[in-house]
């Protein structure tokens, strides 16, 4: 039975309190290949300011840190953030915050990279619309928005395809699709905001 409302922070805190790596981010060959694909999709581009939504225990964050001068990584789980801080402690340009996006969002200047990996399908329709508005305000002209989502069956409010499709429809006038690739279990989309 698919959830009708966005999943609450307590859901994720319970997951990470039960095991430090509930989705196998550290050990899964699927996750390793997906992260390699995600980084390769950036095409070697280096970013001044990055924003990762739903950083979990920081496995992808660590890889993104090498491509950003300053990276803000957020999650709703304090337990996950503690692991992410430990994993990324050698990177001085990485900052962490507890934040329930899209209800909460950074108030600082725009980002030239925003990463939404395995997150958007947790949001209901209202939160997807709010996320599109927030992303529009946060993505700098010429900036990249990377979305990577599982495409199998879920009991979340959205499927991966539905979530990305809703964001794309809401942001169609703001971004150009640079890359769309499907693998057997996930989709990767890279959108770029037109320069000012």
C-alpha cells in the first residue's frame, strides 16, 4: 500500500537508529555503480557551491566533496548526519545541517550544483510542488540539478518516474535536460538552468 503523505523525519531516524547503513550505501554493488554513474554524469565539472538533499550517512557526500569548494549536505536524521560528519571529516568544505526539505530550505546564496538522489519519491504531490519552487530559487543560473531515483515498485508516495516527471513538469521553463539515462533499476537526470 503506497503512502499518501510525505514520509516523516521519524521514519528515517528509526531506519538509521536500527542500523547505521539501512539501504546498504556502503556495501551494495548497486549503490557503488550508481554513485560512480552520478559522479561521471557531472562530466568533470567543478562547482563553487553544492547542496545535497538527503545525504543520509554521507557515502555520496564524500564523493561530491571532491567536486565542490563548498558543499552543504542535509538530512532529517541526526543519526545519519553523525555518520556523514565522521565519513567526511577530512573535507573542510563540507557542512552538515538537519533540514527537512522542502519545508525547510537554505537561506544562503544560490548553488551551482543541487543533488536530489533517492529522495523525491518520499514527497507527496504538495511537497513536490513546493520542492520545485524551492529548487527554482536555489539553483544558480547555469547551475546543475542532478536527480537519481530507483524506478522499481515502492510503497512511498511516488514512484521514481512519477516524482521526477512532476518536478520536470513544474520546472520545465527553468531548466534544460542535459542528460537522461536509464539503467535496469534507476534513472539519472541532469538538468541545467539557463545562464542569466
